[in-house]
């Protein structure tokens, strides 16, 4: 009779030491390639992401040749299930948005940029853990 009351506490206690299942998939260093709407490579670089227990994402990125951003540029976002939404270089007037889903060793999806005039351009992207082979264009 006592086990059913204790079991939920044991499950919660064991989960406190690590990220909820699935979140760790988006944490780490990734290399990525983004293509334009015609499928040609547009830019690429590196993402250093930290996923927090509340599913928020913080980190840094670089992108070359897009605006020649060489490093230390902020990333914020959120993980929900096997999906991730990232805002690269967040500010109210501009930024790059990545909306992706988990794949083997990384994630992929669509991207677009925002400006004062609203959403512009975009295409597809593919991000792969840096320890895996370099990503190819999606």
C-alpha cells in the first residue's frame, strides 16, 4: 500500500538531476548550413547551445558569410518535444529564426530573417553535432 504513494516521489527525485528526456538532444556544439529558397548555400557556422531544465535555450552562434558574424552572438530559444525554435542575434528590429525538428545527431528545419519590415527571405537549414561529420546542404 505504501509503494504507490512513494513511487511518484521517486520518479520526480530521479528527474531532478538531469534534463527532461529529449532536451539534451539540442544541447552542445553544432555546425550548421543554411540554404536560400532555391537550395543554394546561403550561410553556415557554429551553434553553441545550452538547454535549461525549463526547456529554454541560450547560447552563442557565428554565421559566415551572413553579415560576417564571427562569434559571440547570442541565441535564445525553446525546446518543445522533438522541436526547437531559436532566435539568433535577438533584438526587436532584426534577427534570424530557426524552426527545426530533431534528426539523428542534430536537427533540421526552416529559417527566415526578421527586420523592421517584417519576415524576409529564408530557406532550409541542417545542424549536426560538431563531433559528427560536417553537415551538407539540406
